[in-house]
């Protein structure tokens, strides 16, 4: 594998990149993260600049990553094959937190309304989970239903099993449709849900999705 130099514009996420290459099965020791210093290279790859990329515009790249990681990690086995897994993304350590929405009462009521389901929180405050990309991907691979607010945490639906269900909590009228596109790409049933929706609304959507 040739050596790569990656210029990082945001030092706050500098530690993420070696972990991402490890997730792909690449040797991160061959990757050098650089700042503003001059680098001479045989080949330079410049990514598209901007915010809110359309997954459909990057279809082949994303599907290649999905396929490669699925092959590397292997199949994910449910601990209880008689129950459906509901993964709830809880941003309780994020700048746009939603821990007040997906709180203990929400989890309790959701579990009560779905007796044949395991409701599992996926918390941004879980440091061990946040630093283990393999663990994050496996959690999404094992989920049948994924619930979360609009935001980067939903990017991991790239690794969810086809035929599953995604409920995206819309928190602003300006939220883009990137997770609807991503759901379509990997064969997920996608449902947007109002930011102030009741637990009953979540239950209705999940039960409807599971009816077909």
C-alpha cells in the first residue's frame, strides 16, 4: 500500500481518520495527517467541497465502502432471534442534543408498546462506543429499526440491513434529504417524523412498517 498524506482542515476530528482507515481494513500506519505544510506527491485527490452532499452523487463510492466493510466484519448475529432490535440514537453529548427527547421515559414507553422488541440506546456520551467504529457499524448492522434526529449519527444507516426501518426526527425545516436518499440506496423503509412527535406516533410508524 502506498503512503498517503491527508490534509485535515479540522483538527478536532484528526483522530477519526486513522480509525476510519482501520475500519476499512487499511493500514493506518501508512497514513500521515498533515496541516498546512507543503507536500510533494505523485497524485493529488481533491474531494468535492461543500456541505450536505447528496449520497446519490457518491453512490458507487458509498456502496463500495458498505460492501467492503460487510465483507471484513462478517455477518452480525442477533442475540435473541425472537425479538426485533430497535436502535435509538441519543445525542446526549452533542452540540445539538436530543437527550431530553429520547430520555428514559421515551425508552420505557417505546419498550412497553413494542413487547417483542429490544430497545437499545446508542449514546454519543458512550466514549468507548464513540471511539470504536467497528462497534458502531455492528450496532447498525444488527438493528431492524433505527430512530434518530437529523444529523451525522444517521450516516451509519449505510451499514444497516436492507429491509429495515429508519425514522428520522426532523428538527428544522432546513434539514436536507440526505438520509432519505441513503435509506433508498441501501433498501431501507424511510419515514420522517416531526420533532415534537409523541411516542404513539413512533409506535404507529414502526408497526405500519413491519406490516409489509
